[in-house]
């Protein structure tokens, strides 16, 4: 077989860009939730995550990159899901429909999702694509309450409306999340529940016939509405293997996920009545969205600003007049019952009594208050019933400009405070009959007046109508603790960042309007040109380029001598696919890295170029990691340049070094000037270094992000 080749055009510039996989601190949490966006996505033709940033009004965004957005009807509620947020279908009129598209009608197919059924309803279908009330074309799942069975089927639209190929099992247990995958490879129909084959695979070689029809989530044609939650719906144009199914399940199953996931979106959400994560998708104008599913959104006052958080993004309060108000929703009127309040915080210069989360207007007035007393530089948790107040006083010093985590718990007769995963101070007793119901709003970062304003960042504030156990508190702390994240090597800002002068991760907080923020040391933001769109990436979010006129223009490129280019690419179509075009005025030639389906070339101005053979075909619609390194910008340096694909050094084919080098100040991502071409596909985690990465570093970066 003739090897494919990767072309890197390189106009050496005194500055270079490196597209390397890496993580910024604001995306540390996302790196751990690998499954929804980063793994086994070959052949993915539709993906509806239902996460906060993917549900807007009546639109459920398709994160596969195919643009098959769904239409939401009946206003299903949002709730905590297996990964991030799910949709809760009421069994009455809630649906999501995706218009017919040939991408959703493959010969071989896999349909994957998580479901939680509240009750059995005859012929309720969580996911189905069929045109008829007899369900004799397409594919789908349904439940029959008359015999308590659950079925995955495919059919060929035969006139007799025979059952086609199907697997029927006992209905999975109600009130619990289950991972469901149905596959058909052209010969066998297979059903998986919670990572394992369920029922007997059905031999069926007739194939699937499709009649133009919508993909329905929550309601099949002539069936019943789904009563329960659905999360992470995916459709593939191939049959997933048993290994892939098991790996998907293990990666996201809640028992396993509790060990892995940093994001508090996915953990300990039972009894959650308020959750304000302050991430990019959760802040819009003056609104801080409540991700608990209860709709208790907050209103930002006086302009708190965004900052890097423990998980994703935080809000920073100025200690003068910044705060958030949450109107009294009633769900936080705990009466004499249990409650817990949790928050991450970092202190600046604080006043005498500075609250994080407060629903108490003054001395003895009913409510609760989690606050710092700077006389002791410790955290305190207080409740009051309108006649008296009781509080637990912490002993751990926290006024040190470092991240800390505190939880206040009211459990019957006792209130307890935890800081950084451990009990802080002595619990206070004697409050069993206290009614702490209050008509006050919840104030974040200020007292009710308002007054006593918080100075510093706050993140991941949560409110529960139950007791968080000491084990849960410790787990939540360990999941987000900075030292724990360092042990897990999640953040690429803490790995291989020596000489990092440019970093364009394209994650949610990094793309705003037409601006792609540079998270490296240079502050060289890019301008989105032609309208590239967001899609699921190797790490969090990527940019999707149309191959026509989409690119990112970094107006002021860094100035470099030795450099590396590294990045993740997912190529669609054929032809030339430019990844990076980079140069700087002052004698540094332009560098262009691109794939032309025949070879990779490094081009250094004039006629100077080098190309490499590559055994891996990059134009296969899968993610690949590409790195280019060079020790300098002289003509001779091109002979020692190197290209790596998926962590492996590629062999050199030829070097031509004639002609004068051309100086040009430019940095384009997704476009090249050499052959007037634009990238068609997805690009993620673009980085620029002022040094040549070693082979060991390249291999480590690849292993950190690979999906196998």
C-alpha cells in the first residue's frame, strides 16, 4: 500500500505557532469527562448531550459536527444527568425531534443513550426513527407495560409488517440510570444494557429500509410519551464493538464516574435545589444560571468579572459592591428539615464578617449564612429561627488567597462545618426544632442590606435539601482540590508549558463572538473569520471549519526562532487541508503545515520545503495529533525538522532548499497562503512554543489526549 503523506508548509517566522494538545485550568474538569466528546467517536453522525450550553430555547444542539440540531417541544425540564445536564420528560407532551437526514439512515447503525424511567407506559419509546405507526421501517426502542418488556428493533419496511430484527428483554429497573446501546451490523441485532450484552442477539440479514422520518426522542409515532430522563443520545453509522460499549459505560457510569469526574455537574446531585457553577455557558449578561434544574437563576449586580475557577470558570467579586441575588424560590425554605450549602472560594482583603451564601437579614432573623469572620480568619456556618441563632466556628485559617472548600450542614439537632474535606471546629447542637424558613432572597457575596461584600473569586456554589455526609464532603473536596488535580495531571497548563507563547484551546470560555482567546503567555487573541462554528473536541470544545472561507486570524503572531507546532485535527473531505500558516516580519519566513492527501510538507519561503511520508491516513474523519518541530529558522535547520503523527516520528521523504525566504507577519489557523486553501473539518488545542518539543514530550502529549 502506498503510504499517505502529511504536508507542512513552513515559512519560517520569527514566531511560530504550535498546535499542541493541552488544557487550560478552566477546562481541567472537562478533560476527565472523556466519553461524551472525546472517545470512540469514529462514525458519529448525531450527538445530543442536553448539557447547559447545548440547550437553548427550543433547540437541542447536535455536537457531532453534522449540524443536525433537534427541536424541543413541551418544555421538558432540565435536571442533573449522567454527564452534565439531562432532559426530564413528563410523559405528557415533552419531545425532541430531529428532522430526517440521510446521515441518520445508515446501513449499519448504533444508537446509544442513558435513560431513567419513572414508570412503565405501554409503547413509550425513548429513541426511535420510523415513519409509520406500525414501526416497520427504521430503528428504535420501546417499552410495553403489559408484559414489562423493553425492545430494540430494526426493520426493512416489508408489506406484511413483520417484526424485522429485534431483541426483547425485561424492562430495566425504574428510577435508576441505565446505559442503553442498540447495534446492527447488517447481520445481527444486538442490545446492550449497562455495558453488557442483554438478551439474545438476533440474526437478521435483510437490512434496514428507511422512509423519510424524524428521529424522535421521547415520543414514537403512534406511541406514548416517555416518562423519565434521557441523556447523551448518540447515533453512529457503524456497529459499536462490545469493547467500546463496555468502555463507554465504565467511563460514565455513576459508580465509576464518582471516582473520575471533577465536574460537580455530575456528582452528588440528589436533593440539589440550587447550583451556580459560573462557567462560561452559565453566565449570560447579568444572569447566572441555576444548573440544578430548579430554575433559581441569579442576577449579577455591579459587574462581578469572570476568572479561572476550581472547575471551569469562577466569578470574581470586588469587595465594594459586587454580588448576586436569587429571588426567594421556596425550595430553599428548609423549615426544620435538613440542608447543606457548599462553596469554593479564595479570599482577598475581607471585612469583619463577609458572607459567601446568605439568607439571613440580621441578628437572630431566620435563615442561614456561610461566612468568614476575619477576627479569626476562619469560616463559620450559622442558622437562625427568628428568635435565636446558632453557629459552628471553624478553626482552619483560610484568609490566605488560596482556594478552599467549605460545607455547612444542618442535620436534625446538629449543625456541622467542613473545610477542605474535613470537619472544621466543633459541631453545635440543640437546634432540632428550629424553623429557619425565611422570606429573604439568597445573596451570594453580600448580606441582605446589601453590605459586607466578598472580595475574591467564588465557584461551584450548591444548595441541598438534604444532609451531605462526611464521605460525600470529602469526595467533593478531593475531586476539585488543586493538589488532587495536579496528581491527576489533568491541566496541560501544568505540563509541557515551558516556552508556551500561544495557546488557542477553543473551549466555551475561550470563544466569545468573533474572538478566540489566547490562553498562553502572549495575549495574542485570534479573530474568527468566515464563521467557524463550535463542536465537540478532543478536550472540551473545538472549532469546525467549512473548507470554504473559515479561519482564525491571529493579527499579532509571537516572534520565535526555534519552535514547535502541535495540534489535534479531524479532517473531512479531500484536497489540501491547512492547519497553520505562520510568519513574522523581520526576516522570518512563513511556515505552513498542511495535509494534501498525498504528503505533508514544511515550506520555508521561496522554494524551501520539506515533506514527509505518513503511514496514517489523516483524512479518515478521525482525530489525529500532529506535531512539527524545528530547532531554528536558518535554511540548514529545515534538514533537522521533524513531524510526529499520533506520537510517532514520521520518516523524511525529501528536502529542497533553494530560493530566498520570504518574511511576512501573519498567523492563520485553518488557512494557507501557499495554495489558497482552507481547512475542512475540526481543529482543537492549538499551541505555539518557542522551542522544539522532544520526542518524549510529544508522545506524552499524545497519550494524554488519545481516545483509545
